[in-house]
C-alpha cells in the first residue's frame, strides 16, 4: 500500500487547536447535481478536493463550475477506478495538513452538521477505543445496527460504505491508503478490514443519516416470469455485468486475504453475495453476460488476479 505523507497542520485559535478537515470527492461522468452536493459539503469543511476519474470532455462543465466555487479539481487522464481517485485526493488532503479526511461519493448528500457530528464522535472516544473511522448512522433512512459498544458507549461496526467516511490522519498514516488493485468494488470493505487489523475501530455518528444513491432497482423475473424474490419484493438491486465481475473477483480475493483473521466477515460475505449473484444470472437483464462475469471473476479471484479487467473481457461485459 502507498504510504501518505506525514506533515501536520492543525489550525490554532486562541488556546485550543481546531482540527483541519478536508474532503475528497471522486468524480466520474458527473452531472449537475454534483455541484449542489459538493456545495453542501464545502460549507462543513476547510477545503474540498475533487478528483475526476478520467471522464474526459463530459466532465468539463461540472469541473469548471466546481473550480469557480473554489473547489480544487484534479483531472486523471484515464479511468483508473475509485481507489485511485480517492488516493489522489487523500494524498492532496494530507499534504494540505488535514487532521481528518472526509470521503464522499459524487451522488451523496451529507446533511448539515454531519461532519461536525463525526468530529464530535472522535472527541468523545478515549485512547483505549483507538477510533480510526466515523461513518453515518443511517443511509437513506436505513439504520446501521452496531455490532459492539465501546467503553464510552459509541456504536461500533465492522465495515461501512466509504461515502461519508471521516478518517483520522493517524489511521491513514498507519493503515495506508485504498487498495488500487481492486479498482472499483470492495475498496471500502478491504479498507475497513485492514484498518481493524491495525487495531483501529469504526464508529457511527449517532443520529446522522446521509442520502446516497445505491444503484438501479430492476424487476425480479427468473427466466422471464415476474415473481417475488427471496426478500419478498418484486425488485432487486442490479449491478451491470462489468460491476459483477469486480464484485465476484474482489470478494474472493478478500476472503483469501482475511479469512484467518476475520472469519465472521468471511461467512457473512459468502451469504451476502451468493443470493444477488444467483438473482443476476436467473433474472437478467443480460443473464449470459452475468454468468460470464461471475465465472471469470471467480476464476480470477481464486488465481489472485487483480487490477483492471482484461480488455477483451471488459469489452464483452460492457457491450449492450
């Protein structure tokens, strides 16, 4: 893992030190809603660094609007995945003296007071808890269920989506940055597992609720017949065959890496991913490509092949 720089830069007001909080937002083919989301975020932090992940000309308009609003925008020449975009921004934030780094996706809206609530959670934690990440208590109204409680009563979770993460500088310096070999899926999961392996904990900021787009919902139609799925609804969360490849491959990769130290997580992820994979192959759309994505991702996961999907396979999985 690449290691961040170690310069520090808290602001001092009178006799107390105020932590410097910097946000990082990866972009990919952003639309106009991004400007509003980042404007709401900018009001809560000291600086915002947006990193466009090789969108090309389609991002020119949004990038110009953000720059006019005082947001520093970095444009990557090619699409390298969310981990690479996050790392580019995190490195810039640490070089800017950030004590805490806030990560959000371009389609996430953080409510007023969210960052302050997360920083307050860090302030409440004692040294024994060794808090490394604070995340949202709920996403789109769906509450998290803490697995443990710290001695001071903070709700602790084993993992969370990275959008809304507030990460301490110490955690980044000791745990490293995001794993760019995973490219786009399981990046947040791997980071959480690694952070916990380094002795840090992940807490929720009580009462916080972020708005985040979780993906496309499609009708559940096994072999073309509409019926209820295993959750009792007629729809399920759909990922494209291209994404399905990374989901399958990277989860298997992480199982190999962490099954000795995180066996409960291993059992949970197998259960969590088996059902959606079956739904994608049986229910479509693009059933054949989903089957190929899962088969190829499975083989590559077992062989520990990482990095971008092979070009020929990627073209097949993306083809409409």
